C-alpha cells in the first residue's frame, strides 16, 4: 500500500487547484505535484465536503458515527449477557420453588 501524503501537502495542493488560473487543468497541477489526477479529484471533493460546499459526511461526522456504532455493539453485548443471566437466575429460582426442601 502506498504511503499516504501528509495532510499539509494535501491542503496545499487542493488550495493551488482551487485557485488555479484559467486554462490550467487539474491534470497539469497533479503532474506538477507528482500525484495522480484522480487522487487530486478525491482530495478536492473531500475538501468541499469538509468546507460545507458539497453534501456529504465530514470526517468528524464519520468518526462520530463509527464511535456510536461501536458503542451500540458494546451495549448489545452487555444486554445479551444480562438477558442470559436473568434467564439463568429465573430458572434457578423457579426450580427452588417447585421442589420443596426436605426436612
């Protein structure tokens, strides 16, 4: 897997691409910085979403959603443990009530 570019580099390239002069293509800018044009397009789309220019899920929202999903999974596991414990304890107490103790 290729090494990711530093965020500062990405931000600089996106800034240059967004402020480019007429007649300068994204392909030329990508070539000047030594990146693939599709990579530059992805960075621009992500920057537009982060800035609120385009609709989409920001990285903060994605992080929050991942954390919420992780918390839901944890709570579901805890709920299952409690459900099994309650079932086990209810069976045990029912058995004690049905079978009277010998004296």
